[in-house]
C-alpha cells in the first residue's frame, strides 16, 4: 500500500481528514521526478476523483501546486519549493550541523560554506571561517550562479542528461571574471569531469583571486540536498592544489548527512 494511502486511511480513522489529505497529495507530487496526473494522485492516495480535484484546485490557488507547461499534469508550485528551501536551510544551520562546519573551517584554516539550490541559483545557507581568514566570506542568504561556483557544479553533475539540458538551457551566461565559463560546451565538459571524480572545483570563475572546491550532500536516497565547499585565496593555494581539501570535505559531508538523517 502506498504510504500516502496509508496516511489518508489513518487520518480518516481518527477524523483528521482535510489537512492530512492535502499533505498526502503534496507528498506524492514531491516524490515523483516529473509532472503527475490527477488520476495518479487518486490512485496513490485512495481519494475519490472529486476530492482530488477539489484539493488540487485549493493547492493551486495557494501556489503549492502548478500545472506543467502545456499540460494538465501537476508539479510542485513556487510556494512549495520556497518552503522546502527554507526548511532545508533551517536544517543546515542547526547546532550540530553548524558545529561540524565550524570544525571543518578550523581544521582547514579556510572559509567553508553550505549552499542549496533555489530559483536556479546557489543559495548559501551557512558558513564558517577560521581565525586567520577575515576578509573572505560567503554570507548566508547570499546567492551565486550555478555555472561558475563549485556547489553549483556538483548540483549540475548530479542531474540526469535531460534535466541538465533543461536547466542549462535557461542559463544566462555572464562573465564575472576573465576565467568564467560562458559557453554550454565548456560547461558540459567541466561537468563531465565533476561526474567522473565526484567533486567540483572553480578557478577564479566567480570571484577574482579565489579558488575553491565542493562535494555534494545527499539524502538517504542519494539525491542532492546541498553542497559543502571551501574557498581559498589563490595566492595561498594554487588551483592545481585545490584537490587536497577534498578528503576532509568528504569526511565532513558524511558526518553532516548522518546528522540530518533524511
């Protein structure tokens, strides 16, 4: 029995119906990897077609669901996506997760940060720096493009080929430095390397004089949640040596994933 149907039946037995039914619908849509038909929602939840139709209209009106372009099928709405990003951000700044980030920054003696993907951009949700670094800092809430940041690149590397093509087709390549990748062909080649080695790097592509690398943070299903990265002044660490930080990033990433337990 699908978990959404079980949740609805349990709610019915307790008399707690409206909210639980709406949550079951949203949970099912979020669990899918593409647009969902109303009939599939009904089958998964066990709700009558009229009830499913009413719930969909109510959730659409609140921007929690939306119609796929040129289709009647459903996708998570903008408000639901924004709520998910805020929930995920809150999880990453919890005491245990932040303590792990601080410990990593102290060990590496560099600036470390966690970023999620929101609205097609990297959104930094937490950061920490060592005592010896006073100037370099990606503030929580700050945003950056996905094509010229290490966290953005590990996100792109985790996409299927069709999703990669869809996401990159919407990119507006802008040169922030002379080294910024500004063509899809070069970006695709870079992402192929990221997929092969499991981590991403940037060579003064977003901020002049700053190099960095990042690894993905994943949930129990192996899906991308966020990226964990380190940024270093190029004067102190040549780009060719940036890979030396990866083992510690991977170790901390594993600890953060265990702490999140999602």
